[in-house]
C-alpha cells in the first residue's frame, strides 16, 4: 500500500512538471506583442495608411471611364402635320416678328411619320489626364506618406507600452516567488525555535509565556505564507492575461537573476530621448503634414489644367436617325478670379493650426525631458537602495547568529531572538524589493529614452 501511494505521489509531481510552461522575459515579451489588441490595431492602421499612399498615387495616372445605355420606348404616337399654303409677310423683319399679311402661293404638303416602338443603344469611352492641379495631387501624396510614417511610430509607441506592462508583470511574478521562498524560510526558522522552546518547556527549563510568544509569531508567519502563496497565483494570472495565456496556466519565470550595474547610463541619454521618443517623432511628422496642408489649401486657388479624349457611338433610331460616331479631344483650364478673400482666410487657418502643432511639440519635449530626468534619478536611487539593502542583509544575518548563540547560552531571551529573526525577515524582504525596484526603474528609464525594444 505504501508503494502505491509513493507511485501516485511521484506521478502527481511529474504531471505538474509537464503541465508547467517555463518562460523567459524575452519569450513573454514576444507573446505579449503577438497577443495584444493594441498592437493588432496598430498593424491595421499601418496597412490602412499604406493603402492610402497607393490610393493617393493613383491620382497621378490617367482616369479611364466607360458608359453604356439602352433605351426602349413603347408605342409612341405618330407624328403628323397637315398641309396648306404658307403665310407671307411684307419683309423678313416682319416675318421674324410674326406679322404675316397674307397667304402665299407656296403649298406645304404636310407629312405623317409612323413612330411605333423605338429602341436604340449608345456607348462611350473617356480618358482624362490631369496636367497641373496647383500641386494638390503632389501634396496629397506627400501627406499620405507622412501619415504612413506616423502609423509606424504609433506601433512603436504601443509596443513600448506593452513591453513595459509585460516586464512589470514578469518581475512582479519573480518578486512574489522570491517572497514565497523567504516566507518558507522564516516559517522554518520559527518552527525550529518553537520546537526548541517546546522541548525546553517540557524539561521545565523555560516558561509557558516564552513558548507562547514564539507560537504566536509562528502562526502569523504561516498566515503570511498563505497570503503570499495566493499572491503568487494572482501574479501568474496577471502575467497570463498580458501574454494571452489561459489565466489558470501554470507558468514559471526562469529569468530570476537580476544584474545590477552602476554607471551604465550614457551621458547623452537626454538627447537620445528627444531623438528616439515615438511621441516626438509622430508630432514632427504631424508638423510636416500641417505644412503640406497649407500647400494643399493654396492649390485650391491656383490654375488647374487637364486634358482628355472621348469616343462615343449611338445606334440608329429606326429610320429617323442613322448611327453616329464621335471622337473628341478636350483641354480644360480653370483659373480662380475672385473669392472675397476666401483664399486668404483658409490659408491663415491652416497656418495657425500648423503653429499649434509646433507649440504642442515644444510642450511635449519639456514634459519628456522632465520624465527622463525623473526616471534617471529613480534608477540611481534604486541602485543605492540595493547597496544599502545588501548591507542591512549582512547585518541581519550576523545579528541572527549572534542572538541565537546568546539565546542558547542563556544570555538572551525569546523576545530578543524573535526580534532578531523579524529584522532578518524584513531585511531579506527589502533586498528582494530593492532588486525588483531597480529592474522596474531600469525598464521605465529605457522606455523614457525610447530604447525599450524586444
């Protein structure tokens, strides 16, 4: 029976290991970029703008069109006109005025046309080619290309946001996992102390009060371990949500070693940020678009010229009209003359809008400069925090050992040992937090300078 339980226990462990998915930070980033809806939308925007560029280019090319029609008229009334002598006038001027003075000796015999059913068809082919449109076509094409470039920078911006979110979720999972390990060590430390005090109490070497102090501390530590384990499950679910995995997936973060290097930041980080940040790159392109928009508005009031040709055919209509073929060539020139200063006001509006975008870019540069400097200071502070946390950890380890030796030699009481172990647990926890804080500060600094890439 014992053998069967051992086999079942080992099978459970193997099943859990097989069900686990080990992920590096790089793999998590790739999954997040593949899954995130913002990135998918950004890709669609890029495709849309690329299509707009192609559409704008077609306006440089000739425009071909064809039309055709078929007409059928049923049972049209016959056309008849009775005969008679034509009226006469004293002069051509009087005739034009309708002043007739009598009847001539010219006889009009009249006529009768049988109409019946009439059907005929027609078709035409036309080609038009713009020659000069005031620069409107060229300007529209330039704006479409600038829009396409903006969509690429927009994807870079969305990607950096997704990478930041992924890194925060990943390192939070690493942090909570380390704290689970710490909580287990702390529980084991207190369990050993409680057992030793229990033995001493059984031998009537110590009091019940000393044993209860340690037991209370142990119970609190076990409760904290339970809470941290729940937090670890929630941290895994948070990372799964970011990378598009099922929330109950058992993922394991494998990049748990945090490299900390001082003075790795180049001195030109501010210039790099102002050069690489996608927000500024997008606004720079928007300024170019606004200037092209001024040209586009001006083109509306410049001469425009185009040429074209057409060929038309119409079938005969019964015995009334024979079939016709017409070949025509056209040239059109349009020159605006006067629009009550409409051109002046529209151009002024476009220039004011362009200036607004330039001022907005200046404001964004100031805000980004402030953000970059703040993130740089945070990174430096995070490094100092790690150095101090390491010193505190060494001191806590030494304090625990000294207090433990004093306790078992009867030179320290239970409260002093519990305090030493609590200080050790706190120092250990702060060391974990300082390392994770450094990593997150590093990521935020890279994002602020536009260098956060996969």
